[in-house]
C-alpha cells in the first residue's frame, strides 16, 4: 500500500478576512509510521497546547478508519498547512 501526502502551505490574504493565498504545494510518499506520528492524538494535543489549531478529518479507506485530511493553523491564525492523504492499494 502507498500513502501519498499532499502538503499545501497557505497564508492569509491581507485584503480579506477569510481567504488564503497558496504559497507552496508538495506531493510525496510517506510511510504508515510517518502518517501515524503526524496524525496521532498526542501530536494534535501538543500543537493545540502551543496555541495552534489542529482539525482532523477521518474516513474509511483501504487501511481502515484513518485521518485523510489534517489542517494545522498557526497560533496567530495568519498561516495554515493542509495535509491530505491518499491511500493507494497496490498488489
């Protein structure tokens, strides 16, 4: 099985209150261990204690019920990172 992570970095648009400007987009393969460490409850709680925001979207995949999207916002809410995971079953 392959896990493809699409990591998008966004910065708040200075002209509006709710829109973001895309700074960069990176696509790479990650291991199950890396996915588990990035999306674990302990990791999300640690970032929330620092003042940031972590929002997980869970869904059923070929790997079970796992996180398919993780949105991390900075404490000042000026930038955020969106990680989207695609699970590809390979024989």
